[in-house]
């Protein structure tokens, strides 16, 4: 068996991404009662005859399902990375992005240096190379992480961008402190939030993503085989009920914030204690809880059973924190990969790199956004490092927390080195389009859409009528729908920055040197 030694990096022009906060805009709701009402696996919820909506004044009303259409997506100017969908502002960015280079030898692949122009980076389609194996890679984490060159983050300029270990520690502490400080707030409080529906829509995305890949796992598993999952960067346990409804057998919850992990454990205990009162009682999955920095600590050593093999690893709205440095990113990905069974999946939600950088390039300075969110970059537009490209993300009603950009083609290459074969990346709007019919009932149950026009002249969450112009136009052009479900334009602009990504664990074999080699199943 020979390993790949001449696989160069495609699309290595710096084009990185950012992210929302798991306990804030991501749908990682921090109240068990809310999750009881809204969370769920799409297969576990029957198609309902009604769809409920909840406005800012707490109204609840059953609607005729035939009278309400799922989300009408507003027209949003975005950068779609397909050659036949070029943005109208493309020419203004053609020459604005400096060329960057990555020495592929530093990734253990080839000595060839790959370059990509700004137009190629912004509009090149995804890497379609058929890769059957990854290069040999040392599986021992202590050497695997430390042996990766730290200067991979350098870009072509008058200087090299170096990662300061002290700053890494400080930012990790900031992230942990941010999530530890988030207060428990109930449904009544959150229903008044300007981003109430956006939170719930993101939660719907997570439900559908989890459901899709657990289905894939079950397709090839013997009936009755226990399903084991790790929720990496679990926060306060906003997905616990998703795992319960998915009927998994065992869950590992890991997070950097000790307060969040404790709250997650308490919520799990509440679910266990209350499950005995459910009709058709089924045992709740067993669980273990780990407080650790998933980008610095080998999680497997903290498992109750280090030999445990997992069917699925989920990392929701948190992967971007690890891209502060190459060693951190590799550690995070190794934690996702090393316990996965061959054929198991690693799924994550993260921002779309192309769109974030595109919006940044259009802005006059380093800041862009709308009336519910803004992003401010802390680096030079013309000199963006692969790692440590920090920005501040602010969402209405959410405490700011520094985050880091993720370059998707680089993520794919790093994952491949650890035996994770790229499966797909879809923007949230694309993922919605593919799942809207299957998840129509769940959209209503999770209150993921705002009813338009509202009932009895109740106020919309977006106060500007222009925020609903596309929904209004859709109503005028269509017949047979008295009400539709939608989100305001500012919410769609924020949501459209994000995407879902999935990787599949490859078959592992060991060479004479005791190092793993990977091949497709």
C-alpha cells in the first residue's frame, strides 16, 4: 500500500472564515424546557397538521398547514463559489486580494508551492480531486501536533506571521470565560429577542444535520447496534434532547468551559429523571462529561474507556476557535478523528470562508454587518494568515468573543491527513433548500420561522418594512397562501454566512513503522 506523496493544496489563496457563538445565535439554547418544546430529530416528529409560530408578544396560534409556506429566502447579495454564479461586484474585488502562498511540503505532501489569484479564490469551485489515501501520519498526539511546523501560518509579505503561545493561552481563557459567564435565561426572555427566530432556525439546521448523518450510520450498522457519539464543544448541552430523540446509546460531552459542562451534566440528569414519566419509556443514553480544551488536550485519554470507538462526532459552531494556530487546529481534528470507526462521520457547522472575505473586501474598512450583527477584522486585508486571523463578532444581545478564520480547502487537507475524507460543504441556505420539505413540520414545531404577514397586526421582529420586501413580493406573486414563514433580511444575511461540513472516517491500516495509512472504504 502506497501513500499519497504528491497531493498539492488547491485554492490556497487565503480565504478564511468566522463563526457565531454556540450558546448565543447558534440555537444552543440554554433552557431544558425550551428544548423540550422545540428540539427534535426530524424522523422522531410526525408530520403535524399545524404549524405554530411565536412572536415577540408571546402569541401562540395554530395555523392551517395548507395556508402557510415554509421560508421564503430573501435575495441576498453573496459570493457563490460556482463559476456560473459570479457576483455582480466581482470585478471590484479582482485585484484587491493579495496573492498568498503555502509551501505544501509543510503539510507533508509535496515541495510544490501553490498560488492562487484573487479571482480564482473567490470563484473557484470546490476541490473535486479523487483522493484514495492520505500521507503517512504519526498517530501519537504528542508528536503529531508538535511536529507540524508552526510557521505554516506565514504568508508572503515583508514579515512572517508568528503565533505567540501566550496569546493563544489568553484567547482560550477568553473563550472559556465568555461561555462560563452566559446566564441561564428562560423561554419567555428569549422569545423577546430580536434574533429569536434566527436562533431557532440554526437549531433546526443542527437537528436536520444530526438526523441526516445518524441515518447514514444506521444504514450500514447491524440492527440494534449501539450508537456512540461525541459532542465536542458541547456548551451547556443544547443538543441533549436531539441525542435522546435520536436514540443513541452513549454520549461524550466535552467543552473548555467548566461551568458550561456542569450545566450540561445537570441538564442530562434532569432528562434522565423525567424520562421515566414519558409514555413509551425508552432508556436514556449513558453519558460522560469532560472539561478540557478540545484544541489542546487529547480527549481520548480522558474517556472512561479510551478504547471506545465512536459512530459520530459533532462540533457545532466552535471549530473556528481552534484555527488560532496550526497545532490547535490539528489537535481539534485529531480529537474528532482518532476515536471514529471507519465509516463514521465528523459533522460541524462553521462560516463560509468565501462569503466572509468577500463581504470584508467590499467594506471600506475592516468592519461590516447590518443592524443585528457586525464583524470587525483585526488583521490586514492584504496580508491574512492561514492561522490566527482574528476578528471580533458581535450579535445583538450577545457578548463579544474573539474568533478566528477557517480556510475550507486547508481544513479539508488537514482533515485528510488524519483520515477524514471530505464529504460535503453546504451553505445554510443550500442546506435548507435540500431539507425544507423533509423538515417542514419541524420548522413549525421549533418556531424557526416568523409568520408573514403577522396575525392581528402584531409587530414583526424586524421593524423596517424593507426587511420583508421579498416575502411581500412572494405573497403578491403567488396564490393559495394566506401566510408564509420567513426570516427578516438582516437575519438571512447573518445566517447565510454559515455552512455545514461533513467528513467520513477512512479505513486505517498500519505500516511497518507503526504509522497509520488511510484509504477509502
